[in-house]
C-alpha cells in the first residue's frame, strides 16, 4: 500500500501538469476561434546562432478569419510586408531584396508567418504541450507552454505565452532550422477591431519579379 501511494505521488503531478497544459492550449484555441480578428504591435528578434547575428524588427500585425493576415513592418522602414489575401501568401521584403516578391498558397507556407493558426489549430494533435510555469508579458501574467511537434512541422520546437486572464497569445518563441530562433512579442492587442479590407490586399510593385513557389 505504501509503495502504491508513493507511485501515485510520483506520477500524479506530471499527469496533472500535462492535462493542465492541454487545457490551456485548448482554451487559447477556443479564444482565438471565437474572435473575428485582432491587431497588435509586434517586436521581433531573430537570432542566428550559426552566423552569430541578431536581427530586430517591429511593426503591426492584423488577422481576420483564418486566411487573411498582414505583417506590416515599420522597422526596417523599407515597406516590408507579409500578406495573406485569402488565396495567396505574399512575402515582400525590400529591406533585404527589393527586386523580388514571393507568392505562394495560403495553406502552403502560411504557417511560418500565421503563428496563431500554426500552434492553435487541432490542440494536442499537432503539437504536444508542456506547462513550464508562469511569466509576465507587457505587465500581464501568462502561462508558458513548450510545444513539441508531433509530426511534420516547419519548426523544431516552440514556446507560447498564453494570457492567464483572457487566453490570448502574447508572445512566441520559435526554433527553426539552421540555427534560427525567432521571438515575437505582441503589445497593444486589439480584439475584433474594424480592419479595412485593403490591409489584406497586395499588388506587386512595378518592375519587381514575382517568384511563385
């Protein structure tokens, strides 16, 4: 009997933590599914361990429905945009290469930019969540979830910070191939704002080569 109680005491906390992690992820998914859209300011830091380089950027991100979103960069101030218009994903980064724009299917490579869809769809089936504890993001308490891919994924692993009060995702850390670690932190989050339709439209600038993939 003593041995049995000891085994229960050793196993039970991890089971509770695993269940709680899945419940938090599910709540975040339900919250995101229930809203019609959001806009937020973002700060992004990309670490390249191989080249020992750090790239910082900022701007605004908006999303409506599941297939329309935009990342509009204010720094660098060169007009960088990532746009999903419902059919195509456009990646235009003139700060790095002003002569070309990439066009792909929204469902093809959108997960690398639409991180909410990537991590919140099918909770517990695409990524296995582990609760790492609590943290503070922009003055708000948040749960920290470690996400491990359960199948094919554009990422090696990830962490998301889920607001403990409203279950909105406030911060993400993604480890990509080739030594890239990307951190995205959201602030001034607006839920269900009025978003002009043109935010999700993109026309390639004249003279820019469109590379379809």
